[in-house]
């Protein structure tokens, strides 16, 4: 993955990253608030050699004292120093317990010893540090005193008395919050990468490209109103949804630049990806461009086109395939444009056999001769074999991929199913894409009035009525006449 992939991962999972960062802040803040404050008091001692000799003797004494300082630092946390301090203060502690609160240090090449004591009380910390310093002075004086009598050659003096600190040394709330934020961000980023790695759903173009290099002919953004108004005639003419299907129409024409695929099969991998609405709206968009279009509902298991368009499906494709009626009498006009619909008819017990029959192939051939374009709504590929069987009789297939619904392995199976039967995949349509974010495919269009949707819907209803009157009056329209003659 390159830098853009990581950036897309962060944009896609920004809620997780922000939540983890806030959780880190909350945990560190709560820990700081619940932690009992600790105060640190310090005192400093100076180690000197009691000598008044020459300069060389003083230098030797200074070297000697520096060498001894490390030993004195180690002596601070021993019972020899700590027990007298405990006795003088009357502490209810042992020398081992007190040693956990005491820290003695010295800087390199110096004769200074710093004693720091931690305690929950600032006053107690200062008193303990001062008592330990006094006890160390006495202990060193005793330890360094010559065995034959006399005074100790080493002298320790307190140069910085311990004072009660005004602010606690721990917890460091600012540092804890900063560390909590950094840890939360790191955890969120790791979680985002892990989540993306384990997530096999296709959410956008980048995920699709990991499976196939098939051209993306269109991207349809998710519209919450599409469930109630799925058709283009029910939306404003300049709405993003309408523009997306016009773009799909244009890209499909370029994908079929040779003109061999007059019939296009629209299918998906699984139910619920939006193939039926895509097929219906693609047919409407093609008809709006001035072409004569036939929309065939070949989903003989769960037909939906008749419900979307408000047509009768009791007589349709299956009626023509079994020879009960001529298909010319089964075509139903729809809308103002030259769009005719062949509904599914009654649901048969053997859909795969009907769709793969010679009658179906001959029917599609006649439709291709009569219409400029034939759009076929087929069942999904994975649950049944209907679409794979039917794809052998059409010029090309259009695969609808539902964003955030389909998994990559399912898309691979669908493409393999079409590849095995020799079907030409014209392209892919990404459906239900987010309007914003890293997986958005649609662009922003000029503003439009939402009130235009109602007149457009009325035009569709009036067109259907006019179309029916024309067929009743004239017997056959121009397209139906062409179909009958097989031109």
C-alpha cells in the first residue's frame, strides 16, 4: 500500500481513530484524577576533605572525595542511615519500606549528593529528607573515623535544606494526557489498518480494483429517497441521481463503440444490490436519448420491473416463450419516449431451462432487430444459474455491485461464472456509493429544485396513458411494426 491507501484508510475509519484518541484521553485523565498526589522534597549535601595542606594535597583530597561520593550515595538507602531517621521522626515504617521512597544521586565529577524523598504529604516529605540527610552526615562521620581515634577526614554539609513542595510531582496530568492521546491515536490507526485488512466488502473503486480491471461505467450514489421513488421520472431532471444514469448511458455507448452488443444483460452477484432499478433507469435514460428501447424482465424468480413501472406482469416473457401469445401483443409502452416493456409473465417452475432455450435466443434476436437497444434484467449470479445461462444469448453483460454489501470473494465468483460461459463483461456499475468520503464516486452538480420531481413523475404517467391509447387506436406502434416484420 502507498501513502494514498493509508490516507484513504484513515478517512474511511476516522470515527474509530477519533474514538480511540478520545478514549485514550479519557482513560489517562481518569487515571490522573484517581491517583493520589505524590510530593517530592529534595536536599543537597556537599562532601569535603578536612585538609589544609598544599594545593596538590587539596587536589588529591578532591579526587578522594569524588571517589568516595559514590559509596555515600549507596549508603543512603541502608538501615545504617534510614533507621535513625525513622526513629527520630517516629515513622511507622521499616527501613526497607522507607528505602522505596528515597532516591540518592550524584552528578559525575562532583562532590554533591542529592537526596529526594517521595510522600503523599509535602511536609512529611521535607521532614524525612532532612532527617535522612542528618543521619547520613552522622553515619559517614562514624564510618570514616580512623580506628586509632581522631576525627573523620571527610565532612558532609547540607547546602540545600529540604522544603515542603508546593505542587505534586506526580501524577503529571499534562504528560499523562499527552501520552494517552498518542497511545489512543496509535491504537486507533492500528485498529483502522487491521479493520481494513480484515474487511472484504467492496466499498468503493479502490476495493473493486483489487478484484478486477473491468471498466467502471457508472457510480450511483446512495439516495434515501430511491426506495420510495426509484425511477428517473420520479426525480428532478438535474439531480445527481439522474445525471449518474445519463453518465452510465454515455459510458455504455463508448464501451460498446463497435455496436455489437445491442442487448445488454444487467445482473448482480447477490439480491439487493440494485440491479432491477439500474436496468429500469438505464432503459429510461436510453429512451430519453431518442433510441427505441425494449426493457425485458428476465428475473423469473423475483420479478420487480413491473412493480417499479406499474405494469401488469401476468402476461409477459414466459407467455411468449411457451407460445401462448405473440410477443408483439405482450409489449407494453411506458412513458413519453419510445420505451417498451416485456414483463416477466407468470413465474415458471423451470426458469433456467426457459432462459437457456432456443426460443429465448430467437426472441432476443428478434428484439435486437426491432429495437435500437434491449436491456434485460436478469437474476443474480450466485444464488441461481439463470443469469449465466442467459448471458450466452446477449451481446454483453453489465454487473451491478452494491457498495458495502458485496464481498470481494463473491465478486470474483460472479466474474468467473460469466467468464466460464464466455460472456463479455462490458463493465461494472457501482451502486449505493456514499455521497461523501473516500469512497464517493459521484461529483457535485449544479443545484436543482426538488419540486421538479413531481412534474417529471406526472409526465411519466401521462406518457404511459398516451402510449396505451396509441396502441389501442393503431393496433401497433412503429417499433411494434418493426418487431413484427423482423426488421
